[in-house]
């Protein structure tokens, strides 16, 4: 909360949008878009775990993949370690266009409106934008071409740095390891791509990391099919760790595992976070798991962020009707606590054609007229508790 | 509980003959199901919970074989029935719903066709009546506009709606016993809540007994009255739901309950059940849980503990029930993997 | 876990338990032996023909008689003579021709297919569209007719036959590889490699191709036989190998004129015919067995 304000965000996502085209017909014309992620913003602070939770089709996985640029974003800005990384993976001309539209044009407009460079910079509130404006006006004297060539230089090296800093752990321990590669080669791949050490040093590191994730050196020359689901998930974690990343996106990392194995992996992730100072973006559909691992939690519904808060705040005082019903829907493993449930009606609508206004309004028990017409903004109600609802807190458990 | 059970399974053994050897998927499992109650079978993948239900329904594939034990339904020995008699029994007396309804529904027939077919198979009605009954059934399981949906194909329905259709189909002949094999595992939680609610309502209305097979302790706590905990083809604990959750006696049950994160409370560390589920081709000697049990002694490694009644209605298979308190210490120590 | 037999050993066990697979392998080994020891075999069983073989081109069936009438099997010519050529010599050396043709055509068309399929799947979009439409066009022409037309244009000779077969034989592999790559591209280990910063072409080589290549190998072995049959068909029709070339189809083509008097020329059909049938059978049985083994649905 106030603590998170002081901490630096390691990852910052502004207005991220990812649409997937739906093609049809002989000419493969785009007939519609799957609006998987539709304008979400979030921050992940250093060494914390942000839980990103929602039901299938809410866009949480797409968000994670787009942040890591396994999908190219449709629009938005992704800042990592105080560096804009959005333009790094774009084709050259698109990257140029992005830089002009995001920085050069707005800065020039501001300068014109404010009359001088100094007052223009002063009128910018966002810290990162101030930094970019200073870079533009002061270091490059307002020269578009020099500003752009500065940001466009060494893109390959910057891309590689980004890959080293951010890694992913997948859901399916069966599909996430190449069945025809030995464990040591699977884990070593990252280190070899980035040439961080000689081959023998890399192998020593692989052995070391295997021990850290609870496997042994003897496993190095085996193939993935010789391992159980939980062990495979450990191998996947080892692969993500080899490059010493800062940020790990864990995409449903324990959903496919049995209860007893799930606990092992959750404890392991926790230990590794402490040991290596990792930051997790933990994507999951299981609210109980998210509660266990996260410091802050973000709830998504149909491509939108509906609520963000610290864990204690969210679980004690959920404000969005969707969050409330989601919590109420989960069966509690305690037969003496059979509570009456809020049962949401209907299914999650299609992200191709989402409802107008608040996307949750067709299923919302407290929806009013305004909810169908206007989209509620994500507002901060204090203490970093943000919610996108016109009637926050009006629905009680 | 002194009335006669509807289903009585005694010492059931189901073996699979694979290329690698014999898999004793279910090895001496006993339990009873009474009319109108819900029995939960809980366990992790490979514990034999699904195979148990398939054995009772006699739906094993050609590699599987019931190698021993008795299955009595309403006093009748199911193993002695002819295939034809068994076929009549399925659907009429007992039915089943699966985790992924898409695989259980035939993609080339409409929902209506499939329910109508089930009705025509078991009831002496004409086609028109059967269709009306199908539409009624769809309405009862909460499918909106059943007159329209009855002519839709399975792929046109969402996951939740498909599971409703599957339930409609299995209940169309008013069975006395319904096996539900992970019926909500593939569904989102808000849809799961709908389906669980629906099952409870239908049970009230039709009075069928339900065998709820799941890995989810939350679903068990919500739905079941009595619970069977299975591990590696064996029943390790058997009790009514409140007793089981309040006072688990088997180290495995205790471990499971402490391994899950809870929505209603914070836990610092989850209990680690160390190791992995043993290879079904090569189960450990003695107690099958001994490789993962912090209380295991030499006795556990050599002699198999019997399932004994500790108090009325509460059975557990462990040599060291009195030492379970030690588990708490083990977990406090925050032992690693 | 440790007690599980390794996948490979399990597969081999499964392979050897499959009797038709074993038959296929035995037949294939037999053909390989015949091909390798062709000169020795001919020298032992048909010394007269071996002595007359053309030293500079052993693939020419030697003339052993100066009559165009077929001569029935005898001590000198164990399989008889047709068109003045020793059939035994032709059948034995024809094995070499069959391997040469089958392996070259299957290998080259697989290579082209893999190349086109990979490019198509990798670039997607209009590149994919264009390549796949080209595939469609090629596939819409009947294989045999197309090969005939092309060999007629290129002229006789085994090399031209091979070119014709490759030109019209790569499409199925291309389609197969493209489909498999599109499927494998969605696998999480491919995304994982991307997240590690692996180069795109290395992802294809290290992660995608090794997991998509087996179906191609199986398909290659299945098609090996059909290429040999097609080539024989071309030779029979007179647009294949040059007359006198040691090739099963060529021997058959000599019998064309004796179609109505098969009692006089049966040996010119039966011996190369049986060789051909067994050769095709061997490859198909092996291919079948490979498919059973590598088909993931058969494994559990």
C-alpha cells in the first residue's frame, strides 16, 4: 500500500490491448476481433508477487504472454526496469511510429501549449514520462531523429536483456518440455543462447539449479517423459531460473498438478523467491492459491481489470460484485462452514462481442441502468485499492 | 445407518493388463452407498477413484478386469449379471456423468436426439413423448430455451451447458445412483457453483444417491455426507464428512488437508507431502503410503495396515493412528521437499 | 519411475512382437543384401550373363542371345531371356536400381517438402497462401500422367524419371510438415524457447522439426514402394529407363509384345513382378509398423 508506493515497479503496463483477428472466407478477411485483453494497466513491484486471477477467457494468460512479447501487443506500453520495452520487438517502421506517437508528438504539443520546454516538463505528472521528456528536450535538444535513433539503437542487445530479465513458467508440465531433448539441454538452452558462461560452467550451473529445485544431478541426462508432472514442473522452473531473471510470469503454474504436488511447488516458488529475490506475476484461476502466494491481487473479467488491491484488503473487503461472487462460489474445504452462495447466472460472454458498458453487467446481481451504458473506470478508492464499478462495495457476501 | 445399503462394494479388485505388467488400479476397496445420500470419493490422480466407478458400472476397457470382490446393487451381484442385464441397469438404475462432457456426448447428434434415445431405450413411450420428456429434463437442469436448445449439437453449447445436458441425459430415466466423476473440474468456479447447486436441487427432487468423485476437498466438504479417501488403489480412510475434516486419522488425509491453500484463512507454509505418488506397477510393500509418510516405521514397510474402525463409522488404515500428533510438529518444522 | 522400461526398448519390443513388421524388415534386409552383392550373385548363378556384362556400365543388361523371342529359364539363364537380355541379371541389378530410385526420389521430395512446408508454416500469411495454392495445383494433376508428360519432354533415362517423380512427389510432405509445424508451434516448449530469446530459425531446427519429422520418415517409407511402381509403369509404357537398363519395369516392357502369348513369356512377368511386389510390400510393412510405434495415440 503506502509501502508499494515507495517501492519501484519492476514492471509497468499501461493501457495494454491485445486483439486477435478472426479470419473467415476465401480471402481470409478479418471479420472480427477476439478482444482478449482490452486496455489494462498494472504495476508489479520489486520482489513482490502480484496475483492475476480470473476465469477462463478473461485474458489473464494473454496478458502475461503479451507482457513477455510472446504475442505482440495491439497497443499499450510495457515498461520494465524503468525502460520502455514496447518498441523493442516491433518491426522497424512500426517501432518508429510508436515512438513518435507516444513521445515526440505529445511532447511537442505540450511545448506549444505551455510555451516553454521547462513548463512543458513541469506539466507532466508521470515520473517516467518526465524522464522521457527530459531525454527528448535536454539530451537530444528536441531533435526527433536523434531521439529516435537513440532509442532504436542496440535493439538486439536490449531485446536479449529483456529476455534475460523476464521468464515464464507454464501450466502444462507435459507440453512445456521438448520431449526430444535431455533435461540438461532443456535447462541450459537459455544460458547458451545468451552466452553467459562456457559450456562446462553452464553444466555446473544446471546441476546446481537442479538441486535448488529439488531434483538431483543424476537427472541431467534423462528425457522429460521419465519424470512425473511435479518433477517436470520443477524442470520448467529450473529452465526459467538459469538466466537469473528478475521477473517470472507463472502462468497457472500449479493448476495441472495434484494437491500434494501443488503444495510442494508453491513452497518451492516461495523459497526461490526469497533466495533469489524474484518478482512473480502469478496468473491463476484458483483464488485460494492466489491468496496463498500473493502480496497484491488483480482480478480480471472479460479482458478488463475489475479490481486491484493488496491481498488482505481484497479478501477482507472485496468491492467489485464479480470479486465477491467469485469468492463466494469457491467451495471451502470445511463442512461446518457451508455458507449460502451467490450463484452467478449465465456464462461468461464471448470476448468477440463483449457486452456494452460494464462487461459484467449481464451477470451482475446489482446491475443498474447506467452499467449497461457506460464503462466504469478503474478508480483508486485509497490504499491502492482500485475498482471498476459504479457501485463498489454495495454487494455483500 | 442401519438400513440396507443401495450399493455395497466389498474387497473390489480391478487390474489392468498393460505392456509393462499388471496395474492393480483398485486393490481391495470396500464401501457402501445408501439411498439418497452423497458419498464422496477423494484422492489424487492414479489413486483408483475413477476406476472404482467404472468397475461398478462395468465400463472397463478390454485391458481392465475385475479380479476380485463383490459389487451388490440392491442386493443383486453385478458381477454375475449378463451383459444384456447390465445394459438395462445402466441408465435405468445407475448413471454416470464425466469430467469432460464433450467426450461423453456424441458430436454428430443433437442434444435432444441423445436424451430421447436414452429415454426410448429404457422406457416404454413413443418418440413424441420422449422428446417432450427430453425438453422437460433440459428445463429442469436449467438450460434456457430448452425447446430451442434441444435441437442444438454439443459443440454449440458452452462447457457449463454441456455438463447440464449431460446431467439431463443421465437423469432422464430417474436412476437410483449417479456417479459423478470430477463433474466440475473442467469448469470455471462460477459455473462449478451453478452445477453443484443444480446437483443438490436435483438430488432433493429425485432422491437419487450420488457418488461424487473428485480431487477437490472443497467440493467434497460442500457436497458429501460421507467420504472415502483413496491412495494408490486402497481406501486409507472412511468417515462422515464432519468427522473427517475435523479429526482426520490417516497421515495422508491429514497431509492433504494441510497441503491446500485456503480461501478463508492465511497459511504461512503449506504442508509438504514429500515425494511422488508411487508407480502403480511397483507399489511399495506394506502400507503404500510409507514412502511419503513421516511416521513410517519398519512395520509400515513390511505389513499392510488393515482398514479398522476407530470409532463408529470412522475407519482408517494406519499402524500409527495414535502418533498423528507428531505430524503437526513435522509441519511446524517447515520441512523442505 | 526407474522401473519403467525405456521408451526405446519398449518400442523395439513392440516392434518385434509385430509379426508383419518382422516380415517387412526381413524382406528389406534380403533386398539390401541382394543389392550389395549383386555382382557376386550374378557371377554365381548366371555366369554366362555376368561374363558378357558391360564393364563400363554394369546397369546395362547384357545381351545373351540374338533373338527377340523369349527363351525359357535354363541352366545358363535361371530366369530366362527376353529381348535377348538375361532376366536374372536384370532382376538382381534391378534391386540396386529400385533402391537408387526409391531412396533418391523419396529423399529429395521429402527435402523439398520439408523446405516448402517449413517456410509456408513459418512465414504464414500470403507466403503460406501462395505455397499452398502451388501445392494444390500440383496435386490436382494426376501423378502418373504428369510424370509421363514430363519424362516425355525430358527424354528417356532413369535420371529423368527420378526428376519427374520428385517434381510431382513433394507436395504431400510439404502439407504434412506444414500441418505438423502449425500444431507444434502452439506447444508450450516452443513458447518457452521464444521466451528464452532463442532465434526463430533455431527454434524450428531444435524444437519444431525434431518433433514433426517422424511422420515424414514414415511417409517416406510408405511411398518408397509407390515410387518404384510408378517408375516401373513409366518404363513399361516406354517413357522410363532406356531399353536394356537393369530395371524391373524395363524387363516388363519387353514382355509387352508377348501379352497374348503369356505361356511363352510368363517368366518375363513373374520374376520382376514378384521382386517388385515383395519390395513394395517390405516398405509398406515397415512403414506401417513405424506408424504404429510412433503414433502417440498408440502409446499410453
